[in-house]
């Protein structure tokens, strides 16, 4: 009988590239080689580093992890001086192929990423695992921690217990973009692993952030999706709204979180909110009230680790506040002291964010509207590691969601500015691709940029800020007019 060769699906080809990376790791460990892991500083990058870290720890490997905002000469210098037998890049790398091939071509290197790809790698020392190589969308279908997870699982099935961490990374990168805030694509494979091992439960609930830890009235007051006019930003009015529904904010001395509400109270709250939104003419927002909630079943209640989205914010805070090792330790299983410390970091991170948001709103010139984009001038006030978060928060409240938001902060010691661009699905559907805009515009002025269609960043010399902004404004206009290949073009 002639066996017909069955054509592999893109997901299967992607998974076999993960297996190839796993083999390179095992070969290095077999020879007792030293492994240097570099990862991106956001929640997804911290989760990815932890997944690889745990897999290496279980192999009894010799390794070190470093978390940074980007790959630059300093990282290249580290690779050259430390001479690791294997370099693993997680949640970044695909935008730096040419640089890596030029500066460190002789190092064995794994690039485990989901960002848009720039350049080509034709170097047999490099193994590149990236969904975009196989026509799978890295902005929505799998994150950096998901890519790391597939590699870890190819090393050993024991690592399937890291599936919840991979999902946390995906939430960090806002990949729950499907209807009812579901995850899709390869993320669903990870979810299946997590659910079948009883590590994650998916529930339908009100989607307010802070289900496990935030006081209910504060959860309402801080909701931006859905935006609740008259309640969003209004703590006292949110409290009064709950009182009008006979929902008590406290149980004895203890403030209640959304998780503490009875089914009946939740029903009352959601139908009152739906009526409220409709009365304000916001019919479409009603659909955003209820969605999928992902519960890490083994984590303790009332901690930010129990809800995958809250977990992601905690990780983000550790990465962006220069304490990524805390986030990594927690993902690798550490609790007590590390969690206590991380909660403090999270609190400070939140304080910084409110300080920055207040500062932006204080003067109109700090957030300007141009023809095709909004620009937030964070200059020397906003920390360059937090500008990305500020950009992500502000984009959801824009008057015109077709216009992407570009925010920047100065990095004085490097004579550069860090730009963070974010946009909405509305702009994406019109052809906007920020990864491409940031890459093309930054390269024009001696900088470096890239990312995803919906979220991208760049570093630009400080004296080129104005030129860069006007070029971004022009490029976005071209994409909106359909003159530039947009969201489907990752080249
Ligand atoms: O830094 P920021 O959070 O704004 O970046 C948005 C996305 O773009 C991130 O996923 C980041 O890794 C990516 N990025 C990139 N190349 C850059 C800057 C940012 O791929 N030079
Ligand atoms: Zn990522």
C-alpha cells in the first residue's frame, strides 16, 4: 500500500520548530554547556523567561537569565564576553535577526518569539521559532511565553504544568481579543493542557479587572472596557450605585471583591449595568460586560495570582519596575517572601501609573492630537520602562479610535527617546500596522523599532523626535488610505 504523505498544518510545522529548539537545549545540557537566557521586560517576557528557566532547572542545566527592554550592543557585548554555549532569546529577537547575524553569528542561538520578523536568518547556528514564519498571527494566537511553553513541553511533558504561566503571558500581551474575551489559536492548545490538568478553570463572569483583589466599587470605578460614564473614575458614585442595588461593599470589616458576590448579586449588578449603559445610548458596550474569566485553580483566593489577568499585571510591574527576578521566581513556584515583595512592587507601579496619567491630563500640550495620531509627550517625566503601559491605558479612552496613540519618554543617558505606539481593532481593520510604521520611521532617523500590528515600539535619537513623529503621522495616513501594505504584511 502506498502511504500518502499528509501535508502538515502550519501549527504542526510551528510545533516541529519548537521541537528542534528543545533538541538544541537538551544537547547543550548533555554537554554541560552554559546557557544564557535573555528576555523582554513585560509580563509576557517575564513569563517566557520563567518557563524556560523552570525547564532548564528541571534539566539541572547551568544557566542565567537577564531581562531587558530590548536587544542592543550591551546584550551583544554580554554574549561575546560570557561566551555561553547556547543563547536563548525569549519574547524578542525576531526584530533583530540582521544584528544578531552580523555581531554574533558563531553563537548557537534560539530565538523564541512572536513579534513581527525583520530580516532573514540563514545561519545554521540559529533556530528561529516564531508563529509568523508559518502564517500564524503572533499578535493574537500565541505569545512569547506560549512559544517558550511549546519548547518546554517538547523537552518534557512534565513542563505541561507551566501552561497557566503561558496563558498569563498571553493576557499580558492582551491576546484575549476574541468574542467574550476568549483566547484563540495556539493559545487554545495551551488552555486545553491547563484545563485538563485542572490547573485553570474558565468561567463566565463580569469582566471588571480585579476580580480577586479589588474592592467592588473600585473595580467599577476603574473600568474602561466597558466604559461606564458617570461611574468610571467616580469611586463614590460607584459605591452609591451598588447601594442602590442593595449590594453591600463590605462583609463585616472586610471589603468584598467581585469574587465574593453571590450569583444573585452578580445578576442584579449585570442587569442594572446593562440598563444603565442602554440608558446612556451605549448599547454595544453591553456585550463587554460579561466574558471569559481564567482562574488559576491552585492559587489562593484573594491573591492576584488567582486571576490570570491580575497575575499578568503583577508580572508586568516586576519587569517594568526593575524587579523581574521576583516575577520569574513567582512563576517558577516561589510564593511567600517573593509574593509579598512583588505585591509591594505592584502597589508602587500603580502609584507611578496614576501619577503619570494625572500628569498627562494636567496640560493639553502633553497629549496632542495630530491629523492621524495622538502624541503623548512623556519627555523626562515618565519612566521609559513604563511608557508602554501608559500608552496601553490611554489608547482605550481616545475620542477617535481610528487614530493610533504614540507616547514617548526620554532616556537621557542614552540621548534617545523611547516610543510606544498602540492602536485599536478599528484602526487595524482599516489597515494600520504599527510594527511596520515604527520600524520604517525609526530606521529613517537612525533608530530601531518594530513589534506587532496593534502594539509596537521604537528607540530614536533624541534630536530626531519631531521628525520621527511627523513621519509616523504620515505613514499612518498612508496605511489608512490603503497606500501602504498594512496589518497583513509582516515583512
Ligand atoms: O515597548 P512597548 O511596550 O511599547 O513595545 C510594544 C511591543 O513592540 C512589544 O511587544 C515590544 O517588544 C515590541 N518592540 C519591538 N521592537 C522595538 C520596540 C518594541 O519589537 N524596537
Ligand atoms: Zn510578547
